[in-house]
């Protein structure tokens, strides 16, 4: 059974993994149109950002004076979920053309965010559509901003 510390790490890792990886993929795709660059970005994000976020959660839990066990559960759950969800975006890149892979990854990411949002809304007895729409809107904002940054970068 997943306890509160693990759920905190998993939910943080999933959301951060999806948004960070999608933003990076879209920006690099538009800015470079290089599949290998986008793939390297996914691998780099999967490793470096997973460690970074796990340490961030670790320090945050320490600042709340959580038990040592809760601190490490949240830390490990964050690292594993961030790594697994981020690295999963390599699959479309390996199987599809770059543009199709980025579109597929965007849909996949929005589905993951929606599912996690639904789960959390139900757990907290909130209205799922409100929570889902808020989180999906933020994800779409990141995708849109990354697209325009990539477009700007490609033009210079």
C-alpha cells in the first residue's frame, strides 16, 4: 500500500516529470528539429532532474521535521517516479518521426496529468473536473510557452 510520503513523491515526480520533459521536448523540437537532440534532452532530464527533484523533496521533508523513514520514502518515490515518467517519453521518440513523437508525447503527458489529478481529486473528495482542468491548463501553458520560446530561438 502506498503511504502519504510515497504518494507525495509519486505525484510530484509524475507532474514534474511530465511538465519538464514536455516543455524541454517541444522547445528543442521547434528550436532544433533534431531527434537526437530531443532524445538527449529526455535522457538528461530523466537523470539530472530526477536527482534534483528528489533532493528538493528530501530537503523539504527535512525542513518539516518528518521522520527519517518518511523523508527517505518521499525521496525515493520522487526519484523513481520522476525518472520513470521522464524516460518513458523516449518510447515515442524511438518509434515515431520527431513531429509525430512530440504530438504523441503531448497527448500522453496530458493523459498522465489528468489521471493523477483525478486520483488526487477523488482522494481529497474534490470535484475532479475542476482539479483536472486546472492542472491540464497549466500543462498546456507550459507547452505553449515552450513552443514560442523554441520558435523564437529557431529564428535567431
